[in-house]
């Protein structure tokens, strides 16, 4: 294992300066360190400096708070703090349930919001240092002819990872914004935070080195829902999941935002589903099922993951029904 220095800056500005100083070859920011230290242990990354952000947070600032119509989440808020926040449960249940469904209680109690967004993909070829795949500068995507049952059914290739964050698709349906320091901008929409592999295969996000996420904001979306299917309920990443938020007036869905997770290299918006939901009665299950059936439009499953197509339609239907305030048939 490589050795590295650890810095404990007191502010996000100092953290950003350290990364941009040029004094280190491979400086890395560290939230709780779950993913970054996994990379070091597996020999996938060899940073010479870890910049621990734990001390850069304002201790008196609540990890989650409501400011008018906006909800503010500190970048160092843990997934548990988000999932258990009464404000988030009331104003954006999709977010509470998405992060409450991620990982294990032990992970959720330390994993940070920013680290969750920027965690690297779970592709088993990527995670194994013996496979020098396209993402690591090699010539081949081993998933194409290899084991691809957990890979993407959407996206342009040539890498077929699925985006690993539960938080990102939930933020997508709540107009999530990521606030940053250390670069040319103050904030960017969550939708602009990530790029598909054809726009850059070695990384998944659009932050510049030294850009530090300070906090996240989102709009209140009380009519919102989340649904996921996992192989093992207790701790697996989902096989497919969906987040939905609805604007319902007088029992009619005026507009909808629906985003899928674990099916594409980025959080995957479903505009055909959103368009089909607009104008439907919120209790019209046939219309919701017909809209959910459009979720698979454009899907190109690989050799072993066509099963995700039917899972996707099911989780989209369930997420939308939950967003209407009802419990989908067959679910507790
Ligand atoms: C058993 C298990 C199951 C899991 N299941 C799920 C799941 O179902 N869903 C899910 O979403 N996740 C799951 N995870 C992943 C886990 O949620 C992430 O590893 C965790 O959220 C990473 O957060 P962290 O604070 O430890 O990030 P770190 O490892 O500290 O950082 C991750 C990345 O983010 C960058 N970073 C961190 N903070 C900032 C910042 N403020 N500004 C800019 N860059 C920053 C780091 O440089 C690094 O590149 C699981 C993990 C385990 C171990
Ligand atoms: S899907 Fe991406 S990360 Fe996985 S083997 Fe292919 S190129 Fe590598």
C-alpha cells in the first residue's frame, strides 16, 4: 500500500487551496473515507495527500435545515442524518427514503452526502486491480463479453458502469443544486454534475481538481416517492431504483419528474414517463402503469441484464404510486 500525508484544514477554502497548491502529485479530498480508502487498500489509487474535510465544517451549522422554500444539506451531513431528518421526511420523502435505503446502518452513520455523490462505480472489473479496463486506461471493457448482470441498460458506452449513488437520482427530481468553492462557479445543477463515459471515461463527474462541495440545496417536493429492488435487502446496492416527484393539483398530476438509478452510467431521467404522467388522475393506476411501461424506451440490455428492463418498469410504477401518497399493491 502506498503512503500518504493527511491534512486537516479548518475551512473548505483551505482544503481547496491544498489540492490546487501543486505541492502534491495526487491530492484527494476525503469525506468519511469509505470509498477513497477502499481505493487505496485495493491499489486502485495512490494519493500522496488526503485532505480530510471533517474539520472544515462549521460545527454550529445543522447538517440539514430549511431556508424558506429551499432545503439545505451540508456536504458533510451523513446519510443517516438526511434519512432521519423530520424536515426531509416531510418535505422531500423521496430523498429520505433513497438514502435510508442505501448501504447499512453503520455505513449510513458515517458516509457523507458529497462522498456519496462522488463515490466511484462498483463495476467488478474496475474494482479489481488485475483488470486494466478502459476506465483505467486499458483497451477493453471486460463487461461487454464478460459478467455484466449488474451493468447498464442505457447509455452510449463504451463503458457500461451504473451510477452508484442513491442520493443523486433523488436530488434530480427535487431540482438539486451542488454548491462548490475553489473553481469558476458557485453552484451547478445535480444534472450537470455527472457525464456519460463518452465525454470522459476516466472520471464520472465534472468538478475540477480542488473544487470542493460545501453544501447541496433542493426544492421541497412533498409528493415524491422512491422504490428499489435489491438482491439482498440488508445492504446491497440496488439492481434498479426509481425516484419520482409530482405536482398534483385537484387530484390531477400536472407535471412529473422521474429519474432512474442503477441502470445507466449517470442518474437517468425518464422524460417519456414524465410526459405520459402529465394530465393523468393521481389515482389512475392504469395510466400510471402505462406511463411506467415507457421507462424502458431506448434500453439496450447487455447479454445478462435484460431482467433490469422489467425491474425498472416495476420500480418506476411503485415510486410514482408512492409519490401520490398511496402504497403500491403488494408492498408494505
Ligand atoms: C456494504 C456497502 C453498501 C453500500 N450500498 C450503497 C447503496 O446502496 N447506495 C449508495 O448510494 N451507496 C452505497 N454504498 C457506498 C457508500 O454510500 C459510499 O461509499 C459513501 O457514501 C461514500 O461517502 P464518504 O463520505 O465515505 O466518501 P469518501 O470515500 O470520503 O469520498 C468519495 C469521493 O468523494 C470525494 N469527496 C468527498 N467529499 C467531497 C467534497 N465535499 N467535495 C468534493 N469531493 C468530495 C472524494 O475525493 C472521493 O473522490 C455502500 C457502501 C458499502 C460499504
Ligand atoms: S464497464 Fe467500465 S469500469 Fe467496467 S470493465 Fe467496462 S470500462 Fe471498465
